[in-house]
């Protein structure tokens, strides 16, 4: 069931997503060679509390293994859900930062991938294309279109650049829960559920784009998704609302 949000509820979600964007900005600025991913996690937690919200991912338990940290930090071949640790970032890495908060009962969720120091031209192109795929998807998030229009637009940008989209994880509705209906996949196949988009829907659109194969493996920590071929992956995500005038990006400053 897809929950439609009132303008008042969207206003609260705007604030929740704004906090996510502000925290991601500060965490991205702290990214540098030598910093540990745990330090980034603690920074995100502290800033969130200062802003009057709470972090959304810590303690989340969709399956058997609880997510233990506040931030997801996914390095190089890690696609999503990398768990912060004592690992130090190195010059030339690319790092996906995925973060969510709860504010006055509503969730905000966003992600971006940034270079650590000087990354390769190849890595920069992957990040640029993934971000463009996200924005192409967002542009389709209009009343009268369908979820599949978002999915197709994301997939087209990624595949025309010679990259592949991850199929095991999808974007999602967002609101009083982190993951609501509908699922928002980053690829389209005939016969998929394909609901029509309506005013008042709120979606988290989140392409994960791989340099090589779309196939993935999950590490023994039960969370970290890595590319099956060890090549790079990038992830960008925004929380958006569908308005009568088109998509409103809630998690952009
Ligand atoms: N943006 C991711 C998602 O929507 C983050 C979830 S991390 C988790 O699935 F720990 F909360 F699962
Ligand atoms: Co999400």
C-alpha cells in the first residue's frame, strides 16, 4: 500500500531530508586520506543529535542481522551497506556515504559517492554517470508517469555509459517508515509491478551503478554488498516528493 503524504507531512519530511543533506555535506568535507570510517560515523551521529533529530539506520533489522552503525560507508568495490570500522580511507579511494535520520516521526534518506584525495578519471566518470542516472530518474517522477519510467531512465543513463545497474537493491517509498511501498528499481523488465505516480508520494531514488558486472556478493558481516568482479561501484540517492509541479528534491540544500 502506497501512503500519500499531506502538504503538512511533506513539510516535516523536507526538514528531515534537509538534516540528512547538511550532515552528508559535513561528512563529505571530513573525507580525507587517513580518516577512519568510524570517525565519519561518529561525526554523522553527533551532528544529527545537535540538529534535534536521531539517526535512522542504527538498530535497523530487516532480516536476521541488525545494522550496527549510523552511517553506511562503502569503499571502492563495496556497493552499499559498508559498516564503519577502524579502516582508514586512502588517497584514490571512492567512498559511498549513505545516511538517514528520523525527525518528528518522518524519515529522510540520501547518499552520495565522493573521492578521497585524488581519484582516477575512471572513478570520476563512474560517479558522474551514477549521479546523472539519479537525476534522470528524478526527472521522471511526475504525476501520471509510472515507477517504471523512473527505472528505465536510470538504467538508460547507466547502460549507455557502458556500466551496469545493481538489481538486488532498489529505491523505495519513504515516510513514517524508512522503507515503504512502492519499490523503485533501477532497471525495468516487462511484468514488474509498475504503479502510477501520484501527488503526495515520497520516494527515495537510489541508483547503484557498477563499472563491470551487475552481480554482487554479501560479505560475512551480513551487510556489505560488494561487486562480484571486484570492480568499482557508485551510489547516489535523494528523497523526493511528487508535487503537482513535478518532483521536489527534499534532500538537496
Ligand atoms: N539508503 C539505504 C536504504 O534505503 C540505507 C539502508 S541502511 C540500513 O536501504 F542499515 F538501514 F539498512
Ligand atoms: Co534508501
